[in-house]
C-alpha cells in the first residue's frame, strides 16, 4: 500500500504518454535514440582527437573550420532539399550522422579520412538542428512553445544519460585506446541509424506531402534574431572547442571524466529544461537570454583563470562546475527559437529562418576556433576566455532589445491540426492566456 504514492506519478506519466498523438511519440522516440548515440560518442570525441592525432590547441582550432562548414551551408543545404517534407529531411540528416560516426570508426589514424567522415557527421547534425526545432514547434499550442521544447528536451536528456553512462563504464573499465573509441563510435552510430528509421514512421498531418518548404527567407523583421545567432555562434564555438581542451591539456582529464560530467549535466537538465521552458513562456525570451549572457561571464572567468590557483582539488571542481553550468546554459538557445517562432509572419518561414540563423551562427564559428587557437598559443588561455566574456556581455545587451507580441495579440495563425492528431497535446490542458492574464 505504501508504494502506491510512488507508483501513481509513473502511472499518470504513462497515461499522458499514451494520450499523445502517435506522430509525436515516434518523433520523441527518434530523438531519444539519437540522444543515446550522442551520449556514447560526444564525451569521447575530444580525447579521441588528442590521443589519436596529438593535436595542439592551434590545430584543434583549425580543425573546426571543416567541421563547422556544413553548419555555414545549412541554409543552402536545406534549401536544396526544399522538395522533401521536413520529416524526410530530418531522417536523411540523421542517417548522415550515423554514416559519419561509422566512418570515424573505420578511419583509424588516417587524418584525411577522419576529417571527411567528421564533416559528413557534422553535415547531418547541422541539417537536423532546424528540422528538430521546426517539427517540435508543430506540436505546440500558441503561447506554450517553450514549455513543449523544454519537456521534449528533458525526455531526450534522460536518454542521453544511458549513452554517457555506457561511455563512462567503457573508459573506466578499459584503458583508452583506438579499439575502445572505435566501439563507442560504432554503437553510437547504430543507435542514430535506428533514430533515422524511426523518423520514417512519422508524419506531420498539417503539412501536405507535396507542399514544398520555403527555400530561403531573409526578412528585415528577423534581423535581431540574425544578430543573436551570430553572437551565439562565436560564444558557442569557443566553449565547444576550448572548454574541453582546458580540461584535457591543463587539468589532464580523460574520457571517463567527460562522460561523468555529461551524466551530471543531464541529470540536472531533466528538471532544468522543463523549468526553462516554463520560464520562457512566463517571463519572456528577453529575460532568459539576458540572464544567459550574464551567467556566461562567470563561466568564462572560471575557465580562463581557475588554473592560476592550481590544477587539483577544489580548483578542479570549480572548473567541473563551469563545464556543467556551461552545458546547461546551451539550453537557453531555446529562447531564440521560440522568439523567432512568435515573430514569424507564417509557419513556412520558420524552418528557412532557423536554417539561415544556423548559417549565420557558423559564418563566425568557423573562424573563431582558429583565432582562439592562435590566441591560446601566443598569449595564453586567459585571453581566449576573456574574449568569450566580451561576447557574453554583447549577447546580454543585444537580448535586451528582444520583443515579442503580447499574449492575445495577432500572430501567425495556429491551425488546430498543428496541435493534435486525435489526442491531447503533450503539455497539460490549460485555458489560453489573454492579454489581461
């Protein structure tokens, strides 16, 4: 009898899951499979580069140019595939990720092959980014977009824990070697391939199969979104490239550490992402994005200057804390997605605008790592993260200009079949808010 209060919430969760549209369940299932694959491979990737190719900080920065090039071209790539429905494009992108990871497992220590398959995996990953956001928003009610994104993010975060836990066990149990990296890449590729097959099972009922997507959209009303995307690209790439490099080269941490940090970040993210979604819906995108920029300044100081106090003990845990907070703050990008969805003139603009945002993001993120690597070598890691802190301040200032239509104000029309397919929406049924609420 005492177990009933514990079991009841899980029962309600299962009932809510069963009540969701079948297509939403397929989509979340596909995202979860991809999250397991990413959890298996992402924590080990930087250590794989260091161990296999002995890259310096400058070389690590240079390799980001080809890896980020597909992101720069994503608006073009998405435009060329305009004849495919969004779900089919997402399946194709996910298959590219799986092939790229499988290729990394086959490439061995051949640097040219590694770069080629890394670019293929990156192409799939970047093409999937706008598709994931656009498809997710197709299931959201107006004024509840961020809540749904947060809930989906929380579920996929749970899935990523299983992949990261497997990586942690693998590299704790066995000495890191090429064979161990190969196994992680192959298993991760298998999960992501299953994700691509799962996506083929779903449809978006409100999108006619023969209806082409917009090829490219550039509008003056989206200019602030473009600016925020550019700043986010510079900020993101500094952290993706050099934050792990700080832990690897200065603090001498291995793949198991990154897997453990990924698990902790994911566990915190389970509760944080739904909370973030509700905060965006209630407080607005401007407040959340300005908070993101402010918190990033502290993260930059920790990354750039903590090693001056030592590389073990409490100092190491401070850097761990910066890494975890950094990973959680990446979720704040959700606010940019909901911002552009709320100011979009029509739904057909959304995927094309998100794709252009990713292209602008990567226009700077391709070159920032090379500049950062050279700065690290010539002046020191402190200057790299001082530059990142300046970008964080610029992000907070630019975010202060974000404005969205008030609740109840005219916005893009939301069709009923955008929300459900014979079931209730993923979020709890609540009355729509009005401008007076």
